[in-house]
C-alpha cells in the first residue's frame, strides 16, 4: 500500500506491526499497467489490532494487500496469498469458484513492514507475512471501516454510477456499470447479479447465450448490458489463462 494522496496532504504510514488482523474489504477491480499489458486487479483490506489515534473517531489502522489478479492458478499471487492465509493449499471447490466476498470478516495473523520508495520520498506499509489465526480470540471488524465501493464519489466524480448510453453503444460499458453487478434477465438465473453466480453458470451464459445475443441486430438495453458484462468476464478469463502460462509476474513478495 502506498501511503500518499493525490492531494498535497501527507498521511503517516500504517505502523510496522505483528499481530491480529481481520479482513474488512475486497476492493473493486481496477486497471493496472503491467509488462503484459493492462490487467484488472483488486486488493484485500485488513483492520489490525492497533488503534489509529489520529482519526476522529479513533479506529483501527488499515492496511491493503498488493494488487492481485483474480486468478487462482497455483502460481498466481492470489493463490499464494490465500494459501498462506488459510494455512493450507486451496481445495478443488475453492479453485473452481471461490467467492471472495466470503473472506470479509475472516481473521488472520499478519506482519506489516515498512519499505521506502525507490526515490526515498515515500514510505510503504506492506503485508510481509500472513498466516491463519490459530489461538486466542480472533479480531473482529470494528464496524467503523466503510467499504470503498460504498463510499460517496470524490469531488469532481459523477454522483451516479449510471450514465445514458450513446445510441448503438453497449450499455454496460457506456453506463459504467460494474460488470459483476449486472443482473441476468434471461434463463433460470433471471434477476440475479452476475457476481452471485458460480463460474460455471457465467461460463454457460458466455458459451450459450452470448454468441446469439451478439448476433441480434436489435438488442434491448438489458441485452446490451449483459453482453458487455459477459464479454468483460470472458476477456478476464483469457487474461488469467495467458498469465498462468507466462507465470504471471504479479507475485511480488508480501
């Protein structure tokens, strides 16, 4: 986690720490430039068992993991991070479709260390080690942390997630709708957001419904939203496969 801001205000880094932590957020995917091109990555956020007295009200310090791609290939950064956190390799069911939202509230033992930036002007607070919580009372979320996706837009950003789609453009892409939040409007999963479906169910829509829908010369607004969202999932899966073959280079030390 880089401890800086787009403004001129300086923020102190999370202190170096060894002890209890608890997951309080899984951030929304964000585009990062890598040596293999642009990749969608997210971070895992933890509260630690140490109060930040500079906040009003006082609340636990928070630390972010490094950005990780949504890949559970055994060589991926996410797999290695979760393996250390769980204290065991992931099982078959987990590697086929792990709902990351279920990690929120999960305790851990972590080590946080400081590292200077290459130019020496900034300090980074990084998760150096993560392990399962084994003994004693696990740390629980304070309830004071607001998930990033639930925070109001910053000044200068639009108040709404949705914008009118220009004529002829895919609605999910043009309205800036988070792909995982698009609701299915066809089949047995009608009315359910994509993020609530299994990977198998999303794959079935990509293979069965998507080609026909893309060939439709007059798609509805719901069709356009779902087409764009499914295409996003399909592209992300292809990126994960390429990253696995190339031994993805985002597994930096924690």
